[in-house]
């Protein structure tokens, strides 16, 4: 599983010209799911996401987490995070999870995040979406479940 996390001042996702979700200060999270991912993988990633201390304290140090700053979450599914560009110029997406499995895990991630952040916003799984954001920093982090310690 991969999360691309962007610290934002604001972000929104639109589908067919209609805003599906929007947040003020918080994290915009693009979620990529591969076939080997499970709910256990998602739990590990969510724990890391929620605990990241990437917001500035009163001294300008990145020392505060999402809860401390009363931040928001906007979570977008993005199967292209598993693009394989090794051969040729057209990416392959065979490492991405099947749509049925990935949608189930995406919904699981949303449910678990809403337990801690009830106002978690989302895109629509599999839809063509337009995402707008005001990046804060910019501050972008890539989390890969294969690179996170087991806890």
C-alpha cells in the first residue's frame, strides 16, 4: 500500500464539475492499493498517517500531528501509484489491486479514519476526479507499507 501525503492549507476534489469533498488545513492523501494488501496493512498505514508530526509548532518546527492542529483529511484512491514504468513508455498497472479488492480496502481506510476524524472527506473510487490544493510548505511524504516497521 502506498500513501502520498500532502500537507495542505486547503484541498478539494470535484467529479463532473461538482465538489465531492473539500477540507481546510489538513492532509490530502492519495491511496494506492496492490493485490497483496490487507486490512492489517491498512491499519499499519493509518496508524502511521495519523501519527505523523508534520505540522509546525509555535517555533516553526514540524512537531505536531493532525489531531493537535484540529486538521482534516481528504482521501483519494489512486491506482496509478503502482504504475510500472520499467519497460517502454506506457505504464503498466498490473501491480495495482483488482478494483473489487481495492475498493473494499479503500472503504475500510475511510471507515477507520472517520473513527478518529469524523469529517474525513473523500473522492469517488474509480471516478475521473479533479483535485485542487494549496500545498502548505510544500510538504509531501510517500509512505510505502513495505518500508514501515511492523508494530
